[in-house]
C-alpha cells in the first residue's frame, strides 16, 4: 500500500497543470470508491478489443493510393 501511495504521488506531481491533477485525482477517487468498472464506458463489453475500435483505420491510404500519390508528386518535378 505504501508503494502504491508513493507511485501515485510521483505521477501526480509529474502532471503540469492543476486541472490535470484534479482530473486524475477524481478518477482515482471514483475508482477507489465505486470500483474500476464505474469509470469504464462499456462500449466493448463481451467482445475482444481490436485496433478498429479505437482508431479510424479506414482513413489510412492503401498501398495503391500511396503509389499513385507518390507518382503524381514525382510527375510534378
């Protein structure tokens, strides 16, 4: 328990703004009183998480699009 307090104190002091410190302390207090599940959003309940759940992977260029784009840039030179 003492090690956890030291670690949390270190991480809290590493934050720059008081707003960030208040947000982190509020999150820690919610986790301590209501449990970790209270803070989670639950959008991934009962299924494994994938990268698509967190990022818009369909916005990345395909290999062909990259080749077309670089060819168009080279043609301009």
